[in-house]
């Protein structure tokens, strides 16, 4: 707006002298800037803009730093490809609350559809055998277990989420294993006596010997290794016919002396496989653990 040269309101052709002229202008909305930062706040914002765990925290810190150097809200929104309203809200919240406004206010989202009681029931069904629940199966697969839970009205769940629920409960898919137990009535006393002898030798100075046999094994040469010219290894004729039959390996190991004695016999019931009544004494076939005679 501006005044004309004369202030006396004299009539002239087309108007008055001294009137106030009206000019239409575009008024720029007031900009929003962050308040002056202290040194500690500036250092903390720089650190959070690079090292914060959540992206929302890094974005908010960068918006505040950009506003601190004089960038306008539209420019900051273009830099971070976000909405101007979001930029203004971040600046206003920091001006009101300080550094606590950088932490995003996470919401809980929609309510959980699968409750803790449903999870416990799912784990109980998965841990029991299917044939014990009227299902002609020996073990559950994830799709069949999910279908069974939906049919029984327990919960509707996808196989992928079902796997996560079972993993969180400590369940994993495993093969069924077998176990054996002796039907002998004196099994427990004998097992206890064996474990006692394994732990310590008898007080009368006797030996504790473990005996076992293996076989039949074929007698055949075994190719080893050695130094030879490149691509010229030592050759050995293959044996297609086992003309020398098989052998059985009998071994006796002294637990507390740490000695092993091995003998080869042509038959499993060979007499004198291991000398009875005496411990395996050091001989040509005796070895200590580690391969040293």
C-alpha cells in the first residue's frame, strides 16, 4: 500500500487526490523452524541421525537438523520425500517436548487374533500323537495340523505362522527314536556294579577288562598314500576275488591301564580268542591310546 503525493481530498477527473491506493499481494505463510539448539542437543541429534536403531528416529533427527540450518518446510519434505504436515508436526513436538519427541510413539496395532490360551491349546495338540486324537496319522505336518485346528474350532492359523508359534514354544519337528531296556530282573544291580568298576579299579588290585568282537571283515589290501611323480601314482591290482576268506576281530581293553589287545580269528567261536583268567599283557598286538606301543 502507498499514499499518493497529495493529502487534500480534492476531486479530480476519475477520483480524488490524496486517496489511499489498494494493491493486491500474495502473503507468504509464516515458516516453521526449530528453536535454537543447545550444543548437547545438536551433538545428540547428529548421533541419532546416523546411529539410531529405528528409521523414524533417524528421520526426525535429520528433519530437525535441516530446519536448524534454515531449510524451509517444503524443502525438507522434498528432501525426505514426506508430507509437509509431518515435518511441521516433528518441529512443533520438538519445540514443546525436546529430545523425548524423537522416540516414535508406537501403537499396538490391531488386537491379537490368537490369544495366549489359543497358543497353549495349539502346543498341546501338536505335542500329542495324531492317532491318539482320532486322526489316522502318525505325526503332524504343518498344513494338516493347521487344517485339524480349524476343523476342531481351536483357531484358524496359517502353516507359516503355526511354525513360528511352535518354535516359540520350544517344539521342533524331530524323528521318532527307539530305546531298549533289558528285561532281566537283576539288570539294575549289574549296571550299577559295571559303572562302579568303570569309575575305579577293584580294591584287591584286579583288572577291569572290556571285551568286544567285530566281524566278519574281508581280508583285502588297502591302498595308502605316498610321494610319487605328478599324475603317476603307485598302482595296485584290484582284488575281485576274496580267496583268503574273512576274519573276526576280538579285542580286550584294560580300562585303568589304558591298554588294548586285538586278535584276528577265522571263526567267531574260535577257542582261545582271548586268554581267560589274565589281563591283556603288552605284546606285539598291544597298543596304548594314541597309537604308541
